[in-house]
C-alpha cells in the first residue's frame, strides 16, 4: 500500500523496513458503495484510513433525515473520535460513498503500534491537529456564512467534491435541502 507510505512520509520519515512493520498493524478492507462500517449505537472500535474511495460520517436528525458531518477521501482518516477513544457506543454511522479500499486499526492495535513505533505518536498528533483546525474553521463558516456563501466557499475550496459526491450528500453536509441546493446551483449558473 504505497499510498499510505507516501502519506506517512509527508509527516514523518519511515524506512521501508519500519513501514512494513507499521503496516502490519492495519487490516486492509475493500468495501462496497453504501456499505456501513459502523452504525449509530455500536461501540466505535475502529479508525479508518481511506486509501481509495470515499467514506462519510452521519447521524439521523430529529426530522429523521441523514445529516452528513464529515467526508473522508484518499489519505484522510475518519472515525467518531469521542466514542473511539472511550470505546463507547457512537452516535454516528460511517458508510462508504463509493467502492473504497481502506486501512482499519482498532484502539488496542493502535496502542501497540505507538509503543513499537513512537514516531507514529508525532504522525497522529499532526493528523489530529489538522482535523481539529478544519473542524474549527467549519464551525466558524456555519455561523458566519449564508447558505449560498457556504456552498460557494465549499465548491471553490473542494471542487473535486462537487464532481464526485452526490448532490444530496453535499446538501446534507452543508445543512441544506437537495432542492435548495439545486436552486443555489441554478442561480449561480445563470
């Protein structure tokens, strides 16, 4: 899995031998489109690294609609961090948006990995810092921007998502109805 090694080397340096050892702590999984990896109410046992494809995290809101809170494409991680670190039931579900190849690690294996390869502590710290910073920015955008501005910002920052992710999932992520997103897109085209 050369993509994972290349990704690691953006943050830390690992030799081929170290990488083989690091990689041995992960399970490789191929998942089908719309396959659930975790359901609301299940104990969050795993973290997922996307080698190829796209995953999403979502919950069912008070109106019974799916509310997407996060996407993960190639070289991104996804889990319910709160539930994973405490090994408690999650209030989210994680599902494949596309056919995907992922690396899976559970908390016990991650702890063993960190003991054997302390440099991975630095890697995960850097990943968590980036994820936290992105979350902070998203919260600010949700407060400051109109729905139309939010879509324009999102489509400018992540144009590949607009091409790749179904419109109803983008609407869910931006807290819009699919109909309202269609109106915004039509308005922007005219």
